[in-house]
């Protein structure tokens, strides 16, 4: 099992990859819930002016003054994908999935990473009874929670960033497709229980990521405007959700292929929370 938890990081072509125009996946994300959104009187309303121009999409300067920062959890706060991959690989092999041939990391990235368990169940077990499929995924999540306390590690610079946010009174929320039990465990293991003002779980919204609902709920509950908020995400589905909620996204290139994150609509990529490009951008927002 140890070798599965020591997966090499993909080769990064650079720490920063600027966007070039509007990719079809960005258009798809925006179509998930209208043109855009603005916060008014605690509600979200459709607006054609909430997205910055292509010229400003490469920076965050248009967000000043910054009101809120929203975080995904898996792969964003912590490098948890190797643990999830191992748990999925063992669980699926035990039930004879793919004739007992272990899933590959590419399969995990393309079919599983960042998706909600309901969507994973439909993808992996088409035609199965839903409860039976979800029972397998529940078993996988239980295995993950057993493994996480010994293996989970924060992404470099996380606690430095959290101190910066707290010191400036910026609103913050964790927004995840993970089950609530997983999310609470990871936040606790990372020592961030008192940091987050809100935890939004995709399964508790009308629609999980890649739909914008979880991020729209976070904006509403924090009473924050998407025009003064940005998101940290590490998966294509999460980036699509944030883009559809009319917010710029900084992609964490922890495990998923960089081009996949850019194609989903990331404003730019950072390697971790120590990345100089991140701190340069933050300095222009407060």
C-alpha cells in the first residue's frame, strides 16, 4: 500500500499558465446556471456583467477590495488524492471491478477525481441498483477515513495563507463534494476547525459540483459578492463550478494535469500556497 501513497507529481511545465481566450469547457460551465451572478439582498441574480473581460481574467486585481476566499478541500487544502486513489483501488479490486485488474492513476484522474459520489456511482456501475453502488462507495469512504489520520498532509504554505486571511478579516468557507464526515475529519486533521466560518457540502445542495450551487450557497451564507471573491480548486469539476458561479479560480496543480485545469477555466495555476505569483496577486487585493 505504501507505494500507492507515494505517487509522483505530474511534471509541471510552469507554475503559471495564463488563459488564452474562452475554452469550450468554460462556456459549458457558465451554461450550467445562466450567464453570471451578482449578490444582492442576500440572493443570487442573473447578470451579464459579472464576468471580467478577457484582459482581466489573467489577474485578480479587479476583485479589490477582497471580501471572501472559498476553498475546495481534497487536493486543495491537502494532498489527499493519493489516499483516495489507494482506497478506490483496493475497494474496487475487492469487488472484482474491471475483472480484478487494479485501476490506474489515469483512470482515477479521468473518471473519479473531483466528482460527487452519486456521479461516480453512475459512471463506474451503470445499470446497478443505486443503493448497492453507493454502499461500495460508502465502504471506500470509510477506508479513506481510516487511512487519512496517518497520511494526510497540508499543501505547502496553507497555514501561512490562513493566518494572512484571518489577520485581514477576510470571509472564508470550505466548499466540497466530499461527504460531510470526510470534510470535517480533514479540516480537523489540518487544524482548521476554527478557521472556516462555513462548510458547504455538495450533497446537501440541490446539485453538487460541477454545478455552481455549492459555491452560490457559500456566497449567500457569507453575504459575499462574487465580484470580490475568488476560489481555490484543484479539479476540473470544481473549477467549472466556480466559473459557473461567476468567480475566478486559482488552480492548485497538486496532482491533476495542468492543461485539464486550464481547460476547465482556471484563471492561473499555482504549485502550492507558497507560490510567489499567489502572494503578488494577494498584495493587490487589500
